[in-house]
C-alpha cells in the first residue's frame, strides 16, 4: 500500500517538504537519568557526565535543525547548550510536564501565513495540525511545542528574552475591609 493511500492523501495533492525534526528519544532518555524529582532519594544528584550528555544531545539536535534551515535563534541556543555541556550544572532547572501541559495553545485560525517557529523556522501553517504554544513572558513568543519543550525541560527561561517562566506569582492583595462589616456580629455565623 502506498503512503498516499495509507494516509488518505489524494494523488493530485502535493505534500509540502518539511525538514525532518531530529529524533529526540536519546535526549529524553538522558533527561530521565538527571531528573532527580522522579527519584525516591531526595538527596540524589545526577552524575555530571549524564548532565553533560543531556545538554550535548539537545545541542546536536538543534545543530541538525540549523542545517535544515532553522532560524538565527538556534545559534545562541546552541552556544548556550555547549557552554553548559562544558561546565554542567549540578542539576537541571527545567520546567515540569504539568507546566508544558498548561501553556496557552494558539488556535490555528489566529496564525498568519508568515508566522513560523523561531527555533526550527518552519511556518506553522505548513503543518496540517500545528501544536503551537505561547510562553507567558510575551504574547508574541509562540513556538512549536515539539521545538520548545526540550529547551524548557532544561531551562525555565524563554529562549528569546531569557525571562524566568517559573517566577512565583504574588497572591492577590486581600480585599479592602469595609468598616461596617468589622463592627457587625452575626449570630448565625458565629
């Protein structure tokens, strides 16, 4: 059975050529080794060689994306990852899966033809079913989830402006107390 028949693509419809995103299975396997929040031992620290491997594999994947026509942001991300691979941190300071799940999804209808992922450079609308997310730091910081997720698993910062995405939000101020309420006593709720 041909690909077109198997995927229900009409023969006269051309399929756009997409650069292939690199396989990140090695990256995520290495990330499992350094994710200390998943271990039972709260004092566990990852091995520096394992942390180095995580940064190196993502750097290599981004380098492959750059060869396929990625954007200028990739150069700074690659340099940052290589610097961290040369001097690995004691632990990875990325975001949780729950954080990734809660990122705002950008509806396809609100995307423009010229909009593309700053990391891979592929226009969002070339994908039939784009999964585009918006980072909370700026309304224009939108990415393919496949591209931004690995970066965010290592860094809790936006790759564009490097703002910390995990800043603790201050609780809202208490509502102003009305003077009448303070002096009243209601036996029903006492």
